C-alpha cells in the first residue's frame, strides 16, 4: 500500500510476479465501523507510563548497573514512543538498553538481541548487524538467527537472508512463517506471502496471544490490499482495532482505503487528523499533502510537505526518514541534495529500493544515462515494488527505450489502488 500512504533483459522476470486481484468495490469504508476508535484518548496511558518511569529512575538512582530497573525503563520508554510518536522516547530507550547490554554477564545474548532490535527501529541497520555478529559467531539461538535474517533483509544481503531462513524452516512456527512471508514478498510471490501469513494468523488465533493476533491481522490486511482483496483488508483492519482500539496503523490503513478506493478524501482526512492529534508522527503531513494534491489544492499540499521536512530536520531522527526526504527533495527541485542523500542511504543499506531512489534522483538531476546504468545493475529484476517499477519506466523512457518503458507501464496499470489516484495519473501519462 504505497507504504500505507506512501517500501530490459530481465523484464521477463517481472511477468512472473503474481497479478493482484483487482476487486474494485465502491464505498468499502463506513464511519460507524471505526468512529469509536477515532475518539480514543491515550493521555491516561501516557501519564501512567511517565509516572512509572520516574519511579523506576528514582529507585535506580545513579547506579547504571541496575539491569532489571533499566530494562523495565527501556521497555516503558519504547511503549511511550509507540503511543506518542516522540522520537526522544525511542532514543532514550536505546540508551537504557545499551546500559543493560554493557552490564549483562548472565545470558548477554538476550540483552544484545533486544538492543539490536531497537537499532533496527532507529534504522541503524549496520550497527544492529555488527552487534548481532559480535555474539552469533560463537553461539546463536533460533531467536538471534531470526533477528539476523531481519537485518540481512534490511541491508540487501539476500543470499545470507535466504540461507538463514532455510536454517529456520519450521512450518509450525509463527516467527518462521511471518519471515517466510516477508521473503516471498521480496521475490514477488504475493499469493505465497498471503498463504504463509494466513497460516501464521491461524497459529496466532489458536494461541490466544493478542499481541500475535494484532500483528497478524494488521499485516495481512496490508497484503490483502496489495492483492486487491479490499473488503478482506478492511475487515482485518477492523479486527485489529477490536483487539487494540488504539492501533493507529490500522486506522491509517482504513484511511488509505477511503482515499484510494472510495475516493473520499474528506473521510480519509478526518481519520488522519484524528490520529495525528494523539500520535503526531511527521509522515502524517505527507499523507495529508497527498489528499490536498488529489483535491488540486497544491498550495496546501506544499505547505504540508514543508512542514514534514522541517520536522524531520531534527537530528534526533537520524536516518529514519531518509527515504521520504529523498522523494520530497526531488519534488521540491533540490535534486542535487536528493542525489547526495540517496548515496548516503545506499551506503547505509544497499537494497534495490534504496538504489531505486538513487536512480530516480539521478534522473531528476539531469543524468538519465547514469540513472539507467544504476537501475540495470541494481534495480531491474531485483525488486517488484510498484514505486520502483514506476521510476524504472520513467528512466527507460528518458533514455529513448519506449517499448521497454511501456512493458513496465502495462504492469503498473494493475496498481491503481496501491499507488493511489495521484500517482496513477502520472503512470497513465508515461
């Protein structure tokens, strides 16, 4: 789902990608289904967590070796970040986890693995990789191998990722199935991804573990959307909210359905503005900017994009929003800055998706031949993401390869819901 809002010689490989089921159904969303979730107030939960953190800090005092206290503080700070979107809570949580890791001498693997997962959340993938490698050379549990797989996939180390996944194979393991699903999504096998996630969802339901159920429902809702099964997507977002009434991710998914399928930007805006008040992540401004662009209010759209860029200029975010920033720099005409940031992002994690952003930035900076070389080497046939296919078509066309560009365009004509009406107009004009 375009990140919910916003993830040649090898052309024959693209034809192998599973075609989505284009089940366009009008007016899927209905406000009475989710209105009660828009009115949820998390302030009580936030205040309670703050009080608990203060108490734990007082008990720990200046003693940085209080592992149990510091681990609990880190966990509560992490919850505060999830509830509020305030990145300072995430960064403070990581500092406490680093303290726990430094002072853990009994079962240090567990604390280091948890710290690595926090680094992933910060998009510090190489640091996470280095940390996990520091102990898995001598001993590694199944849990640590799973984190290694996650990191390898984020870094574009696909041979290593596939090898790790093979070593974890267990058809009765929830954690294996969701990672196998992610791998099949990477290689363009959407039907297989959904099948694996449905099996994982069955295991989650059988376990009665609400955390696993919430994860299953919200993630499979995304993939149903990718596959054009929009009513099932909507149904599973609602199932997520039944278990977790504060789940902003599910509400964002419903907002996308209201916008992209129902063509109801007013309702999508109502949802987004409601959750933005309690969970003010910077990227909500990009989602609202897209709605404004759909309504041809370009002044408002640009205002919201500028607001986003100002927000993520805060060093506290590190590289968490680099991919978004590259696209916005291109749209703002700051193409050399976009190229520079894209090179930096590729050095952080060399995936087909980051190389795609680099190629697109090169194209917009007046270097179509360099962009083509980049895409031929690093993108084409290596990712099946519609955004990358769109950029590839533009690059091919700019290099006079109209027939090849049209092959990509024909694929993209099946992605109207996923790409959204604004981008779909651009696709039609290729």
